[in-house]
C-alpha cells in the first residue's frame, strides 16, 4: 500500500517545493552545524538555485521578512551547484543561473547592504532576469562596475564555488532550503510562518512586534482509518505531521472504521474514487486559509468535506485476503473470494521462478539488472527469470511511465527483446547494455550479437509491443506493485534488493537448498550515474532505493 501525497508533494502543493540537485545523500536533507554565531542574532541561512522558480517565489517572502527582523536575524544566502570541472561552476538551470549566482555572491561581498533590494528588483521582473542586473544596480545604488569586475574575473568563480561547497558540506540539495538557528525550517513559507518561528527561538528576548503575529487559523481534519489495515497506521501518524508544517493550526480527529461515527462520515465517500483508507478529510475552514488556493488542486469537495487526493488502496468493505474472515459477506473467505485471486498471497506457488518489476530508465532498476549476470550464473537452470515493466495504461494501447515518453518507448523495446530472445536469457545482453547507459536514447548500439534491431523496431512500434506492455501493466497493477525494482519469488513472495547478494537472499528464502544459495555473491550495488537523484517513494519504499509511480 502507498499514499501518493508525500512530504515532497505537500511541499510542492503549497509552493514550498524546491528544485533538487542530484548531489548529496538520497534524502537530500540539510544537516545542522551546531551553534549559531558569536552575535545574539539568529542565523537565517537560505540555500537556493537562483533560477529555481520556487526560490523566485520565496524571495517575495524572505526579503521583506529579513528587512523587518533585521535586528534579530543574521541573513546569509548560499547557492547550490557543482564544480563540473576544475574551476568551472555549473548549476541545474544552466549558464544564466551560474551568472546570477556569481552576481549575487559578488554583491554579498562588496555591497552586502544592497543584496536584499537587488534581489527584489531583479526577481521583480523574472522575464528579464538575470539580464536586468544593470538596471537594478542603478535603481538600488549598487556599483555595477565593482560587481561586474568581481563577476567577470576569477574572484566571482572562487566565491560561487565556495558557496556551492558550503551547500554541499551542509548536505543541502533542495532550492530553497531555509535554515533557522542551524535547523531546517519546515513551517509555512510565509512571513507569519517565519516570524512565528523566529519569535519562538527568541523566547524572552522577542520584540513587541511578535505579539502582532496572528494565531494560526484553526482547521479541522478527520482521518478515517481501519485497524485491520496494517499499513495505514504509519500514514495516519505521518500525514498530519507533514500537514502541520503548512497548517500549524490543524486540529485532527482519528476515527476507526469500526466506529459508527467513522461509517457515517465514510458513507459520503463510499462508491467514489476516495473510498480507500486512510482518508483525510478537511472541514470547510480550510477555505479561509491563505494557502488554500495553492493546495486546492490536491483536494476534492465531497459533501461538507475537502478530501485529500491520495492513492490509498485499502477498501474497508472489500475482502481482506489473509485474515480468515468473510469481510464482504459473500460467504467466500480470503483466497476463496474471487476478488483475492490476483493478490500475491493467493497466487499459486511456482518453485524456482523469479520476476522483477522495473522502469527501464530508473537508475535503481538499472542497478538491479546489472546485478543479474552474477546471480544467473550462480543459479543456472535453477531459476526461470522474467522482467516486467511498470507502466500505466491510460487508454487501450496508450501508456504513461514515471520517466516520460522515452521510458515508455524503451519499455516497448525491452518487452519485445524479452519476447523474441527469451531462450537462454539472450534478451539480457540487450538489457545489460541499456542499463549501463540507461539515460541514452541510442538503443541500436545494444541490438547486436544476434539481436536484430529490425525485430525490436517492428515489434515495439506495432501492435505486438502494445499487447505485451499492456499485459505487464495489468500484471503489476493486479499485484499492487509500483516500485522499481520489485522482486517476486515463486510467483507469490515479494522482496527487495539491488545487489546480487540481496537478490540471492530473497530468492533463497523461498527456494532453500539450491546450489546457488551456497555461492558467495557480491554485496555491493553496481553504481551508475543518477542513482543519487532518483525519484524515491516515502514510507514503505524498499530500503535499498527505488523509483515509484
């Protein structure tokens, strides 16, 4: 089970989102560095990419706030990028972003008191940014000659690379990231939100203007969950915590489906796309919050409630396939109920079978594929191996995948390669070549050694490829598999893994005693570019990393 609305999507929904680089740890979290500065001011550090649209929005909040609380906060601005080659700075949004970064770090050094007005002026006309530096320098009293001399010389590159290094050392990859007193600020990215946090840190030292900060709006939310749903609890705990970062006045009540009060509320959801639990229902008070318009696309009005759009999948009125009870009252229990026939727990066990579900352009899926030759050599005839692709069939013969149309096109080719070159796992030669350079669209270089590119082209661009991929879409959906890579041993037992040793351990748990189980296999994942920045699911993701739809 999974819930699509994660921390990242809450943040995005409320314009608290960020542009994320692929550097740093997979979680992209910022690390604290301990005590602030020698002064009594609270360190307010902002880490940004100057061309990131979320930072452009945040400037309109941060700059006025810093000006109002200048006696209490020590503002520093750092940029996120990398040294692509010795002495050469680069950043996600290209050369203009690097130019802007350099202009701002030079201003920070040579005219620090002019940085805020310069930011507001340049971002006040995003279409002209960063070419509007000259005009804004004139308007704000910045000595353009001094700043340009810094920006066009070695000093500017040195300063911006130092700024990049600070962001890297702090393990910051998301723009903008705001740190207050060396702790990441996770509240509402509004003036009141920042002020409330600063005044809380100041404690007895807080100024009179802190008393003018309005109390957060009280917003009621009802959560309907079900004690029979093992996976629901973590979301019932985590989602309100995330939401309170945005709506600090959130008041939550949790109702279990066994409670008649829960059923009364649930009846308004029954039969709709929101019938799955846990369900998160805001009352009408959320409409009064200033962030409602930004959050509204993630809500659906149902009766007196606004229901949060998730991809929960627990139907409280459907058969639970492994609890020994007739949950839906049709006199068929667990796997005897037709609705359970496709669930993993009810599938027929097929010994020595191994299936993996991947996205062809997912770096973690590629890492898993590259681990397979060692595994297949160790097990030989003791494994029947198949690869399946995680796509969504939006209309008959039309597909979507996490990494876009190029991934769907490659899925077509790979599913065709497996169909036409299944004997002896010959298809793996093509898969391995593509996995080693999974971002490339040059697939024909991998159709060699007896794998005919014309066969792949004819199949992948015709009805045969669509039929094959449609079968995979149905197959993965029936088992509720959505993360790449996901493994299933013996047609019914799921496990996760990237390395040959992890795959071996999962497979041998269901197939003990095979000769390959005694063969030492590599425990290190094969590293490929891009794995650090892959799209990861939140709670419930395979611990070794995954891309999840």
